[in-house]
């Protein structure tokens, strides 16, 4: 390379170096901050203080990475430190104080006002905050990611002399320590044992998670592995002593009624056993947070899941005066709590004061909803909550049912779940005055029920919620939190459901998903353990019982009084031995108050939130012949007294009915084909037939053997007579008008009870056993013969009419089905004006009858109905309902009845909404309802397509 080339290269390198240096200087200058009137220069720090480059505040120890954040922080931090900076020049001034102190405030006041004005400008900008999904702390949105990285990352800190978990030795001879559970948060201290001397050497941690991790490491050959709790033990410098608990102190506690003689004897026996094994009975450990809790390690001779190292940790909250032990249920006293009280009564008597043990009085709440950290006892004016007196519970339930109902259609903000929804942590009843006393009697101050209640949502569980109650000192009535406007539903003061979760369960039931599967789905999605499915189900039914549903059971197209109905039975859903039921009273006429019965079912659901079990519920409803009612819409039924004459099924039928009430072989074969393979197998074995082969082979064998009367009777009892099922009446649109949970096997009596309870009996009734229904109904009311003319047939029976009907040459016109009669008949139907009533077969069952006269009951004979009305609507409904059998069959009779009516109500609501939407798409004017709740169009104007 020649000289000129080398000179050129030097100039180029020097130029690049200069450019590079100037670029670095420019970048460096961008992050330099000139602050204050004296123009202090603040540079970024690149040391190991933090992983990233950062600024150090000159007023406090804060470190910030972003320059704009640091400028704002300096401004605010400077304002906080202004008072100290103004007092410093004070001593340096001259001796005449008045001359120096007077100007001081005047010189300071101007900058302060300027700064406060600037501060107001900053605060005018809305600050968007979000809640940390892990620790629930509110912070600025842009800091959330940084907070999670710093506080909730899965990286474990290295256990060294300057960074380890706090620990304390409580048993030096056996190497037992108490160690703080984690670096962050509050927790009960854990027991660990690190005994590496003597004969019985043992290294163990009582944490189940740590135990599983160490076992996995040891099985993999990593024998030296230890959890962070065991690693922290070598740095322990604190030793706790175990005092000798005196029997005199125990006697003093017994005389003060802290506990009885039995507990005293057990305490002394455990103390003697600990001394024999040379183990400390009770040790007060200083490890653990918060400081308001006292932790005592108590000796436990039996090794179990809560005492893996032979010791149990008992905690005492000095602020809430509550005790907790991992071995005992909530509010249940245990021996470990007695020992801990004995210890504190002797060593820290001032902490206990006048607080006495009340854990022996158990909270009558479902055991599945108990929480080990629940508050001990609720006492209000020498009364207990919840009350145990039946009349008091009834008064509370009736008050909730009357005054605390939710709207049938909730506001939009409560319909969809949201992670950002913030729920209150203290739930206090809003009542100020007693609603039962005639005078204005003020209620007591709020009293804490529990501070460990849980709010169940679709995405997480809000824990540590406090619920309160109030009471009236005059009548003793309690009032609890039951407000829905905050988006919550209180079930039993321990478990609350947010309204979006209630609507989710409702919709899942509509698609045939059991509540147990919903709970399982929530647990898999959120990774959080929810309460048992039965508890969630009772909470949801509590919500539905307090919702203001009208249960109209009416179709918007057919109105309250449909002229045509389809009837059917949903079989195999209710089985109960008649011998288990009490006989009805002698004066029982078969009439039941439907409003009283279904209101009692609702009160049973509400009362479940105050009692521990179904048996202790004062509103529990058991199946009886004299208090078991169908549900018929309010505008459809005649009065609140409806008929239920199932008790007469036990009596032999009248002679005229015997020939009619007969299930044919074809009908029995049809039901037999619907049964599961297991049922058919059992029937074959009971009938002495070969039970091997396919489902079709078994059905053929039974079908051939049913010609024998003995085999027929067995199949009938197994398939037909054993099923109570649901009697259902729908309109041709598929909307359900009436349901009845049968106690005994289906008969025409069940449907006759419902029809005779209606205000206006339908003109056309389509039923699988039309002839039997007409005969039975007319025999019950021979004076007016409900099914007439021709006993519910379309024409009078004669050889000619039967022949023409069988060949399809007979056609019957009922013009009043399309347009109301100009001159209505006496007692005519309000929609058709006709007083004629017919019982007909649909086309799927009209050929299965053996009586030639039944040819006159064919639906296809009616011009106005042929091809327009079909029982397939009911078949499709039953196909959907069968998908619910797997969870409905597991419920109690009253729960099943309440849930079925509710499911059908929401099904009806959806069907009606679909019909209304279709009408609004086809017609411009608004759809209105007439006097019979039937849709009509005002100012008819069809949509142009």
C-alpha cells in the first residue's frame, strides 16, 4: 500500500471515529436531565442497581427507567420535600428573628401556588388503573407488566446469608424449625425438620408441594436437593423456648368458663404425653406475618395430613379475636386451640382480655362451604346468627321473597362477565329500621358474620370478603346483605355468586349442561378450586327463587287460551314407591293451592341459605298426594286451586274405564325400543329369556314373548307402570302451557286434571290415548260431558263413517279454527267461539289403535289441521329434555320439580322471542297483545321484498 492510500485510510478512519463519537454523545445527551434553577445535570446510571439503565432520585431512594416518569417524579418529590428545605436557612440568618421569619413565608408562597396550579393540571388527566390479577393491587396500566415481572415471576431467589426465609428453632433436640412460607405476602409459618445427627435422622418439609418436589428429585438421583425452606434453616439465629404450662392456669380458665373439665383433662393428658416423649408441648413462634397474628406450634402425637411432623400450627388474630387450626372445622373447638389458649393465657394474658371460646357452637351452614379461616361466632344482642328458631327463619325467608327479588330481565351491565369488575369487600345490609315492627325501631350496628366469604365469578374467586348482619332488639329479626344492584347474589353469607355467573349457569342448563360440569369447566379454565357442585347448584337455585319470574307459560301466537294443544309424557324421570307416601286426609277432594305449593318450593330454595342440610330446612317439601301440584300459567288456569287426583290411581278404575285404559302391545313395544340396552338385558333375564346378543335380538325375543300375559305384565310394570315422568301440554308452536311431575305411572287422569283446571278447555286435544282421555274425562263430569259432541270423535260412529274414515274419503271442516264464529256458542272458547271439544290422534299413533271407532279421531280428517299440526313438536321437546335426565334424576324430588319448571320457563321465553323476532322482520308496525295475550298487528303493512 502506497503512502497516499495510507493517508486516505487514516482520514477515513478518523472521520468514522468522529462520527461515531458524535453519535454516542448525541444519544447520551438525549438522556441527560438538567434540573432546577441551578441546572443540575443528572445522568443515567448503568450499575447493577437495576437490570436496566435508570435514574436515581436526589430526594428519595426511588429508581425510574423512563425519563418522563423521572421528571414527573422529581417534581412531585420536590414538592414533598419543600418544607424541610425552607427551614434549613433559618439558623443561618441573623439574630433578629422577626426580620427573617416574616419574609420567609412570602418568598415561599409564590412558588407553592405555582406548583399547586401545575399539580392540578397534572391530576386533571385521568389515570387509568388496573388490578393485578395475582395480588389484586391497583396500579397504573403501564406499570402492570413491570410489576408482574418483579413480584410474581416464577424465579426463586438464591438462598444466601443475605437473602433467606426467616426461620426459628422450636425444638433443638429434634431439629424442628418454623420457616416463613414465602418471600412475599402473608402466610402461616411452616414446620420443617432438619435432624442430621443421632439415630432417627430426618430431613423433611411439611409443605405438600415441597415434599412432592423433593421426592421427584430423590427418585431422579438428586439426593442433595432441598426446598427453599430447608435451605434457609442453616441461617437460623433465633431459638424459641417452650414454657412450662401450669395446671393452676388451666383451672383458672375452667373457672372463667373458657372451656370445661373435659377439655382440661385432655390438655393435661397431652402435656403428660409430650413430657414422656421429651417434646415441647407448645411454642410461641415469632416467624410469620402479619404481626397482628400470634402463631403457636402445638404438639400432636398422631401424624396426619395436617401434622406431618407431629406438630400443628395454631394462629390467633389479635384484631379479630379469632382462632384457626388446620385440624378443625370452622368455629369448631379442638384440643390444639385449647393448648394455644392455655399458653397465651399464661404468657400473654393481656392479648386475650375477656374473649372466650365459642368455637363449640357450630355455624349451621353447609359443610361444603366452610372455610378454615372463617370468623368464629356471630352474636347480636345475645342472639345467634343465623337463628335456629323455625319461626324466625320463616320470617327472614318471607321477607327476602317479598322485598329482595331481582328483576326478571337484568340490566345489560350485569349480563356479560368482565375481569375488570370491582366488587366491594364489605357487604352490609342497607336496612336501617326494622321492617316487621309497627314502630320505627332502629336496627343494631352491623355485626361481622365472616371475613372469609367468597365471591364466585366466571374468571376467578374474590376471597376475604366480609359479610355483616343487623338485628332488631325488639322482635329479634335478623337482616343480612341481599342487594343485587352491586352485581352480587348472596347465597349463605359465605358463598356469593356474581350475576354474570348465575346467567352463565342458566344458559348452560338450557344446552343440557349440568352445574357440576360448569364447575369443572371453571376450575380447568381458571386453575382455581371452586366450592362443591352441590353448593353452587343450591346457590343458583337460590338466585332463581329470588328472581321475579312470572312463569306465564303462554305463547305469544296462541295466547293464554290455545284452541289446539298437544299432550305427551316425558317418561322415566320420577320413580317413587307408593308405600313410601302417606295417605291423603279423608277430607281431601283433590284440589291443591298451586300458588302456595310453588311458593313453598321457592321458600325451600331460599331457606337452604340459612340451614346446614335439607332435613333441617323448615320449608322442605316431600312428595305427597295432597300437596303436589302441576304448574299452569296464571292466566290459563281457572283459579289457584288446581286438581291433582293421583291418589285415586291406587283405587280400582270404574267398569267403564277398564276397557278403555289398556296399553296395547304395539304401544308397549314402542316404549320398549326407547329403553337402554341394560334395561332390556334385565327384562330378558326376569322373563327367563336368553340375555345375550345385540339390542335388536333382545327386542325381538321380548316382542315375541309379550303375547304371553305373564311376560306382558312384567314388561308393563318395568317400562310403563314404573315411570312417573312429566305430563306436558304444549301448543302447536312448541310453547309449554302446563307441566306436572307425576308421582305414579302416567294415566289419562293426569291430563284430565290439568284440562279441567283450565279456564277454557281447548277445542282440539291431540294425545296418544285420545279415546281413553275422552272416556275418563266424561265419566268424571257426566253432567256437562267435556268432550262432545260424539264423545270427542269427529263424527258419530257408524259403519259408513268408520269405513269412509279408514279409506280417507271422510273430511271434516271446522271453519272456526281459522276465524271466530260470528255468533259464539254458549260457553264457547274465547278464540274460536265454539263449544265443541275433540280428542284426536296424530298421524304417528292413529294406526296403532285396535278399536275401529278410533278411525274417527284421526287428525288428518280435519281440513284446517291436516299437515299443519304435528306431535313432532312435543317429540322434539322431549328429545331435548332427555338430555337433562343425567342430572335431573340425581336431584331430590322438590329440587327436580323447581328446576324443571325454571328450565321450561326459559325455554318458553326463548321460543316466544324467536316468534316475535320473526314477526318484526315480516311486518313494519309494532306487535301488540290483545286481551288474551295473543299477538296482533296494528296498521298492518307487509314488508316489501
